[in-house]
C-alpha cells in the first residue's frame, strides 16, 4: 500500500508531526507511520520503558 501524503489524513498528520519534531528520521519509519492504522499503535509508553534508539548525532 503506498504511503498517503494527504495532510488531512490522520496518519499523515502524525507522521509529519513526528518528522517535524525530529522523532522520525528514516524513510522506512516515516512510511510505517503513514501506513499503519493509528489504532494499532500504543497509546502511551511509560517513561524509561522504551529501548534507546542508539543513533549517532
């Protein structure tokens, strides 16, 4: 399924916010957020429970 780029699409809006805030970097991750139904994503993740991304600055 191709990624949506319609700014009124809630999945696209979420992906755009995450890219603009610096949380998403790779095209694969951006595409995943655009194509994954939002109800499939966790609502909250307790602080400190997510693994470190370990990406170089």
